[in-house]
C-alpha cells in the first residue's frame, strides 16, 4: 500500500469514527489527535496558539514526503510520472477546497507572492492597482517595489479606527480608477473579515477592474468559494490551516482568463504546449488552461508535504472546522474576560484567531507580551498592535484555561 492510500485510509477512518455531527473535544482527543502524535509529543510542554501562522503537521506527512523521495531513488527520471500525478492531485484537492470549477484553474506556486507577480506581469501597460494597507508583508513589499519601479500605479486604502477597513473606502478608491484590486478575505494582522467582499468584487467588475483575493488566512478554516465570489484571481498556500508547510502555494485563475487571451511574463518551460518535446517555436506555443502559467522545473516535494493536510481538511469538512474554531475562540475570549482581559474573536466577522489590541499602549507592547508568553510556554505572535492567539482542533480545554491565566499575567507586567 502506498503512502497516499495509507494517509487517506487513516484520515478517513478517524473522521468516520468521530461521526458526521459537530466536532467534540472527546471525539477529537480519541480519533483525530492520534494522527498528530509526533508533533503533540514533541511539543507537550507548550500551549501552541500560533496555528494561524505555522499549522501543525500530521504524522502521515513524513511518509508522504518519503514516497516522493522513494520514487526518485528507485525510478530516477521515471519518477516524473509519479510526481506529475501528485501535482494533478494537489491541484484537484485545492480546487475542491476553493470551490474552483476545475482543477486546471489552480497553478502551483512556491509562494502567494509568486502568484501576485504572475498577475501583475500580465499587464503590458502600467496598471492602476488598489490595495489595502492590511495586506501581508510579502504582498505589501511586492506592490511597493513594483510601484517604486514605475511598474504599477498604486493607491492604498487606509484603515479607520481600531485598524478596521471599511467597504465604502474600497469602493471609493475603485471609482477613482482601477485595473486590479488586491484584497485579503481575512486581514492577517487583526483577523478582520473584509466587509462586503462579494459586493466589492461586483463593483470592481462594473468599473472595469479585476480582483485578486488573498485567501491565505481563510482557506482551510472557513468556507471559501471563489466561484461564488466571482473573483478573477486568488492566492494562498498551505503553511497555515492546511498544515502543508512552506512552499505549497497556488494561484487561482477564473476560467474566463484561461482561454489563451491572458498571458504573463512569469513562465518557464513547464508552461509550453509539450514541455518534454523540447521544441522551440517562436513565438512559444503555450499549454492550455492554467498550465500556461506554470514556470520552470517545479519543487515536487511541496505537493507531497501538502497532501495529508489537504486530505484531512476535506475529510472533516471546512464547515465543521469553522464551527469548532469559533467555539474555541469564544471560549478563550470568555476565559480572558474572567481575568479582566478584553479580546476579540469567534464572530462571523473574524477569522480563525482571537486578538488583543495594544493600540492604546506604547509601540512594541504586543511584541513584548508575545515574548513574555513564550517564556511561559505559550506560543503566540504579534503583528503591529495586535497579539494573535489561535487555538485549533488539537487545543484542549485545559490549555485554554492555562493560557488565559498566563496571558492575563503577561499583560499586567
């Protein structure tokens, strides 16, 4: 039996044992937690609340990656057949998670930023780009660099009070002129769900603009449907809630952009019509669909390292994961309140993590608090004035109770 069969069988058996209803702490402890025995054993003394950053991997991930290397060791160049099959499976699973209509809408990338650059480099003229100040650093720095070099005309949308973004401000910026709108479904620093996203996309289209949505902080932990949103493009990856580690990322393109009329400078020989034919027509002949956005020889290990997390998420169901995430967040917020600490999280207008705001305190105070928590065994992080705390389905009630007490102590220092 190969690693894929072992991974799928183990995950499906555990999920079946938990039943089809809402997730419960007892069911998770008995059936799901054993799938993560290695990471849980090695970090038993920690309370891990940074699941919004680096997701905890399944035990099966080791065997999945070993399968990829095993093909290399035994088949050498012939391993490309196995690796190509796994790339197709990777794209298919992501399409299901994203609500994409077909798997070739998904283009494997090594980072979300790589996907953004591919779209920016589809424009022959200088495009007018609208983006929020709340985009993740890698997206932010790419946009700034393109603007600095005169490759895009960039307009930023600022946050209002409490660091929140308002849909009306985005609509206003689009009305002033835009070719591409770049927005996150969930803002990485504050956890805010971008308000009125479907209407914003519709308004942008009416104004002649395309929309790229960053789903890195939503995919795998809350329902995402790029088809229903009618997004032109989406970027994201497996580092966080899909438990697939770094490098397993993607670019999604709506089927209307896969008819051959949209092309990018960011291509390599895998984007050719017959890459292993080694023909060199001029101009190049591109593959069909999303394959025309592939680049040079890809890092095949990333597809395998992402496998177990994708299988696990699909088997449980994102809807159930979302419900349980909100339950844990609300519980953590309530426990913190018992200690006199105000936090936000667990609502439909938030992502997967609770936040403590340090906006009224000195700069760097959130970072200081995160460091103090780490010294006490609570793994969290801070972005700007927000301390981020993200329980996941492996987080226990005892960990939440202890974490709330430790957080309260750290904030009073």
